[in-house]
């Protein structure tokens, strides 16, 4: 096996976020989201759907009486919460939180069975049916999340209890699945175990975990079909009758061996989790074929199947991809978790190849869909992130019942809120990566980070950033002695063609064009303490158009400024946003409104609004003139919508032709 | 009870259609559709879904062994077929067809039980559960269709066997339902019995049938809720788990007493069948409150919830109305049966009030959605009539799975094909109506019709029409002696404002403006044999716009010429019809193409087509110019689409702003 050359994220313990925009999110995660979710997992949030997830573990541990309640994958909510907690603890000490986590870990450890098996649904509800319904029942998915949590907790605290639980669980899985005689040649209906096992391999250096991950990936989509075999073995029992997981193989990407998959099909979260695992394995094994498959899937997603907000999944049915260029705005699914998974995928691709296109998409998904998924107070969440909402229709037209016009407190299927928490708690891992003596800067987030190289060189890098509202970024290097390394700064696609892009080093403007490699300006020098690099990334307002094959966007534009996609909201523009047509030549204006939505730049554009005068009692009119009045369309950042009550929203807006 | 003054249709036996356009449909119904459907009902159509409907009756009659198969309302397919046959027989003799029908009637009569009960599903499958699930199981709906068939067959042939069956069935129903002690105060989940009982009353003069119809209407939506009471009584058994018919009361218009319903809610076919029954009862009883409810529902449908094609029902879920101005084109349901029901409703409103707006809608639904429902060879049918189709999406996006891009041979739920057959077989009943000495002409269809009045006056009216392709219509009167009456000719809304509208009597142009009453030119005179009235209704091409509250249509136009709505098809315009933008000021041209689709006028319009040059590998572009090339958009009549293979179609087309 050949490792691919890769850059690695910087451990959270070496990085502190100090950012005008993101510090508030980090604070929210620590002080609101994680505590709130702890309450939710313990069924103490009034008015929210019950979780019962902690209770399930307590019952399985023999600490409580009762029955399992919840989805078959309820355990994963606890694991994701624990993973988020781990990142918080890695970032900074919190003895109280750590004590709570230790308590949960004790319960989890007690719930594990003697053979290493750990899953409260099967333990409590179907003890005789373990490993009989991989297609539908998420056993390995839950195991994967527990392993991710264990690795994170061990890294944060050095405590081994949960890591031991994870290893025994992985060993249990290893004893059941594999190519050897007597083992099942199967794989899970929801990918997750694959990337988790690679993390466990990194932490324990046990190659068997990497091999097991590789096995699950290689087995997927092979003939004879595993789902159908186990379906026959269990007497055709179906767990989720609303979907046809056994036969709709593309739903879980089991329609083809993974190396042969060229387009993103089926459940969007599953696709990007799978791709993340594929990159992980390719990175460790140097498997170029696997890497090529990752690239094909990446290319298909980002050039044909992704919303401008970084959302993926065009259909509520199956929470799934549909087909190339099919990107309806009002019926979109664009699940928060899917964009988080896309970020996982992008971050891993970046490790293999520092090409800014991966970071561009990461930024796009993060600043738009992901943070749209949470309310400004950290207490309410979107599962679905549509690009156009007509609230009355959400109530009355079944095609858009899945779209909510206001964020919800919790969900029966609560995958998204803890996923947001674990992503934001580990945001530091997405900002930089290190490869030899190159420091790649992927995201411009104010931070203070320390690095050391072989030979004892130590560097501290303090980033000041005015993102996402202004493109001014400043890096100051502190080092004990002159140190040679490369600072590679991403030039985002949204500003690359703009006038005003400027790099300066120690106050002197520097040419950057010759330093560009795959979207990163590589500044190589012998750095001295106190060196300052400044970057000005002009944030012009762009009118973005969709590919002419996208039916939804033709004749329309979306406004983007920097990484932020904008939208119209009814509260600012009145109802019936579809009546607004932007003037083609008009100049957009931007003004920062510090009192609005925590402080956001608002964009205004001269526009026309179609009027409904002379229409009384008529639904159709022949040869009538379109009546319009001039209006000013007022746009806010997409992520901030739905914080001012139930109302219409639209990202894509008509433009005069 | 006070009858409302009304006009009455002319019996089919007094009318013969001789029309350039419609004679072919009449021929198709007689020689293809009805025979084909007979084969389908007998499960002899290869590749089509089995019906088993005749078999069910044979088994129930004790003539065959076997089990019931099909939907709970499978019987109604036989009844609708028999009704269509009756209209054909009333129009002209066909001993062979009559013999087949007599044979079916023998079987039906044998399947009727001693107490008059007749329903093969309950007889064969749930004999103990009769009248226990009105909400879901269509017992009275099936009875209604059988009654309609019986009335039609009796009128056509004078044979009483099936009428006796219908009366015994109605008497059986009367013994079970009513306000009297010991009877059920209930009503059917699918309206149909109401209008059928009024027909039975007309034929038998038995007032009890009218009272029973009135009872069912009055009971609907009252408290305590009948559906819930019977649901409790049957132990909460559910027949159609996919819908929630018991609790979703608006689905079957049981959310309010019918007199309080102001908007069209729920299943579209049910709404218009109910309204038809309401008009029937109002007409007989003079019930103004009931009539006002009909008018409110009519107004709501035609001014807020109807597609330009006369289609109704915006949502596949529940085949239902959704809300005002919610008229999506691609996810439309617009069931063929619903437009047929809208025609039933319109025709009845016309009887009460000869206002051309009812006939305009009748014409709109007939020439567009209804005949779109059938292929040009009479062998394939649309259930769903969308306004925009992207065939690949129909396969791959669940939101449009219900949309077919090609007509189907038969359906498991085969309501639409026999409904088209019975409508087209009785088309003569929709063309004229008589009130005292006024002959209202609602539809311009070449025909030869005889009328007689009290006093022995007889008039023969021969209509020549070049509809729907040209607006030239000619009437010649033949009468034995000079006869005084009014010929009232509808001036369709689509030409009322046009220059060139011309009326002439015996070759001399006549002023018509002063003769207009509610959209009809009333020509009153003492007519002599050989008198000729000519009407020229200019068919200009109109660019029709939707109300500015309709999201789907804003910025777009539909082309209409005369009663015909046009559409773009991929076969004429290439794929990606959404890329076509009509030039605003350009002049449309029309040319009759005799070889195309049986001969249709084709409309061409200069347009621009958005190009996808310079988009390789990009899904979004900032601040790029829209590239277009000039093209000629080629439109065909909407009803004729999908006769040249699977392809895209669009009614609403963008227009330069």
C-alpha cells in the first residue's frame, strides 16, 4: 500500500478561533447547542419531539427498566453529540461537560455486550435479529458514529474507555463481516462505518480496521446482491415500508461497485459519506482507481447536481439526488446533513490535492446551507434547506410538505442538529492543512494557530479576517527563529476575476499571479517573527446564473457577495416574491445593517414588480399588457432567512431579459 | 318545491354530428374506444393492466368461479362503458353492440341480490361489511354509475331490465340511508349517487329518488361526523392506507356542509361531481342557497384554481385542488375525469342560466384537457394532463412520477378512458339547449338537429362549422311553416374583443351588439325554411397571461387560437424547451399542416434560445452574459401532443420582458 502525499488538518488543540463571525457560532455550540441537545437527548425539551436516545442506552445497560423508543438509528444521535463534545474538549477544557460525557460513556460501555456488540435497538427490541437487515437497519452506521465519537473523545481527553468500546465493537464487526469463510459478505445500507474505521485505524494503527473499511467499500454493489440475499434469509421482512431499500439499490449506492459509479445517485447523505470513506481509503492505500471514482462523483455533484447554496439532494422522496441539472428550488431537499457530508468529502479531497475548487465548495456549503440549518439562537434547526418557499403551499400542496418555513426545535429523525454541532465544534479542522512545510489556508476565519515541524521549528500564525462581510485578511507570523515554509492562501473563485485583488507582504504589494498553484497563492520565504501578509479579496456583488440546462434558474439570477448567497424575504419585500423582476442594467448597492439579524450587509437592487390591477375575476387574460411598478428589491444573506417569522423566501429572482 | 326555469339538452336521438373535427372522435368512440374498452374489461388487451371487471360480475352472478379482483370501485368501469354504449345506441342503431350490452345487463341483473344490493366487491369479498365504510369504499359511487348507465340504456332502447335493476338498487339504498329512525345518516366518500338519483327521478318521476339525492347532499359535512362514527363502528379498519380519507374530510368535501363550501377543496373529481348533483337538486327544488354554493364553487375554480387547458387539480397527492393560484405546470394532476366532471358542472349551470362563461369553460376543457386524454387512434389514454413535461424527470424525480410522457393502454384504476367514451358518445347533449322557444347554441359543432315545440312546430337546424380551426359557422333552418323562435348563439370570450366578428342573416350583415344577452346573440324572428345564419368568429392568435398571483405563469405566455391552447413539443423544437424565449413584439404566424397529426394549424413565433456555450464544467457563472440565438418556436395544439413519441412539452413559454 502506498500512501498518497497529503496535507493534514491541524489538531483542534493547536488552534483557537477568534473571529468576528464564527466565534459566536462556536460560543453557541458550546453554550447553547450542545447543552440543548443534551436536554433533547434526555427528553427534557418541552414541545420538541421526544428522543429517548439516552434512555435507550440506560435500558440496554441494565440501569433502567423500559422499552426501546425511536428510530432504528437513534443511538447515532448520542454518538454525534459525544463527538461534538469531544471537539469542544479538545479545543478547551470544560470539566463539567467532560464529567457529563464520562457519565454517558460509562452507560454506553455498560450497554455493550460481552462480544463487543453495541446497538440499543437490536439489544432491546430484536435481540435475535442482529446483522439480519443491513440494508435498512443502520447497525454499522450507528457503530460508525460511535467509533467516530470514541476516536474524538480519546484524542481530546486521552481517556481510553470509549476507545476500547469502539475497538471491541469494531472487532465484533470484523468477526462477522469479511471475505473469509463463514463471514458475511455484506455492507451497510447507510455508509458511515467506512470513514469511521479509517479514523480508528489512524488512532490505533491497527491495519485490520483499514482493511475492514476497504472490504465494506469493495463489497458494495457486487453481485450476487447482498441485500436480496439477506432479505430472503430473513423471510422478506421489511423495516421501512415507505422506501424500497432492498430493491432500490441506487438509493444506497449499491447499484454498482463503487469504482464504477460515475454519477451521484440515491440518498444524498449516503453518497457523500461513502465518498468520504473512499477518499480516506484511497489516501491510505494509494488506490488510484478508487480516487478516480471519487473525482467522477465529485465532478458530477458540483457541476450538475448541486444548488448554488451548496445544498445537494433535489428530491424529498429518498432525500435523494435525481438527475443532472434537475435543481428545483421549491421542492428541493438540500438536507443540512448532506451539505455537511459534502464538506467532509471536500476536506478529504483537499488533503489529497490542494486544489481550491474543493475549498470553494466547502466554503459555499458552510456559509450557506450549513449555517442556514440553525437559527441564530442555536435552538431551532432546518433539516430541509429549500431555495424558494411559499409557506401556504407548504401547508397545502403535498409536493412541498417537507419544506418548513420556520426552523423546528427537534426532529423524530434528529440527524441534522447534532451533525451541525459536531461540524461547528470541529471547524478548526477545516481551516488549514499542513503538508511538509506548506501551510494551506482554506477558510478565512480569524484564528490563532501553532505549528511545529521536524527539526523543532515552531510557528504561530494569527489570522485576522473580516469574512464573510469583507475580504480583508491579515496573517501575522510569530516564530522563535527565521523559518522557511510556504504560506499557501486560497484565492476563492468568486473573486479571482475581480479588480482590486491584492496581496501585500509586510505592507508592500506583491505580485501573486506567478505564485498561483491550483487556486492557492504560494508564498515561500524565510519568515521572520512579525512578518505580516495581507490579502484583499474584493467582494463584489455578482449576479450568478445557472447553467442553461437548469430549468429552475433560466431567466433568473441569484445574488452572491463573497461566499454569501443572498435571498429575498417577504418581510422585506412583501408577499409574492415571484412578481419581482430585477432591472438588468441597474447597479446593486450594499449596506451593512448592524441591527439586522445580528448585523448583515443588505443588498438593494432596482426592480420592477408585476401588478395585479385589472385582473378582478379573471385567471387568464389574452393580449394584455404586463403592468409593473418600480420597486427596490432588498436581499439578505440566505443563511439568515426565516429568523423573522413565517414568510416567503426566494434565492433565484427573475431578471429583465 | 319550485323548479328553476331552465333550458334542456336535446335528446341524442334528435341530433346527428356531422363535423370535420368531431365526426372522427364519434367514429373512434363507436368503432375503436368502446370495442377496445370491452376487450379491456374482459382482460383481452395484451400488455394492458388487467381489469377483471366483467369477470367480477360473472362471479357475483354465480356464472363463474373465482375471486374478486381490482379496485373497490371496479364495477363502475362496466357501468361507464354501458352508459357510453347507451349513448351510441341512442344516436343510431347497432344491433350487435346492443346484443353485447343486453348480455352484460343480464349478468348485472343476476349479480344483484334479492334485496336490491349490487356491488361485486362487497358481494364477493366482504359480504358481511356492506355499508360499513362509506368514506372509502365507493358503494354509493358504484351504485350511482350503475343508475346513470341504466337511465341511459332505458332512454336509448326502451328496455326496462337495467332500469328495474337501478330502481331496486336505489330502493335498497333508500331503505338503508335517510333521516328516519333506524337508517344511517351517511353519505359516500365519492360523490356520484347524487346526480345519478336525479337522473333516475327524471326518468321514473319518483320523488323519493330526488329526496334521497337531496338527503345525501344535505348530510355531507354535518356534525357529528359520519365518517368517524362508522370508522369507530367498524373497529378503525382502513381500506386505503395511503390516504387518510376518514380524517382528511376536505379530501371528500365533508369538511363543511355543502352550502357553506366557498372554495374547491380536496379531490377534484369529487368536487365537480358533487357540484353537478347540487345544481341538479337546486334546479328541481329551486333551492337558491344551494345554487349560490354552486356559484361560489364555480367562481373559485374558474378564477383561481383552473389551468388554462381547463384542467383542475394541482396535486397528485389526493388528485386534489391545493389553494388559490397554485397551478404548477410540471407537477399538475389535471385528471381527465376532473375536466369531464367540470363539463358536467358547466352544462348544468348553463341549464339554469345561459351565461356564456359556463360554455366557455366547457369548450376550454373539452378542446384541451379532455381530448388530450386520448391518443389519436383511440387506444391510449392520459389520466394526468400536465402543462409541462420533462420525460427524464418523470422517471427520476418522485414529484413527477405521476406524469406520463406517453399515453397508456389501460390503468389499474381505469376511471378516465370510459369517462372519455361516455362524454364523447353523448357530445350532442352539450351542444344545444332549449328553453321555451330559445335554441341556445353552446358549442359550434357541425350537426343536424330536429326540434319540436308545443303546438306542433318542428324545426330542423343544420349547423356547418369549421371549428376549431376557423371560426366560420353556418346555420340553415328548415321548417314546414314559418316559425317564431330565438336562435341564441354564443360569442366565445376568446373572440369577443376581436375586429372581424360578423353576423349575417340570409347573406346580409346584421348588427349583433344590441342582441347580446350574457354572451349569447339572441336572434329572434319568424323563421322561414331556408333561412341561413352565418357567424364569423375571428380566431386570432392570442398571447395569454396568467394572473400575476400564479407563480407558474409569470413572465410567460401561452398561445391560444380560438378554443385551442397550444404547446411546444421537443420533436419540433429540440430538447430543453425552457431555453426558448419568445420575442415580445414578433408576429405569430399560423399555417395549416394537413399531414401533421391529422391536420392541425401550426403556429410559429420568432424567439431566442439560450445557449450553453462557455459553460463546460460549470454549474454557476457570475456576471456572465446570457448567450442566445434566434430560433423559430413551433407550436402545435396542446391536445395533440404526445402522439409522436416520448418527448418534452410545454404550454407556458417565457416571453422577453
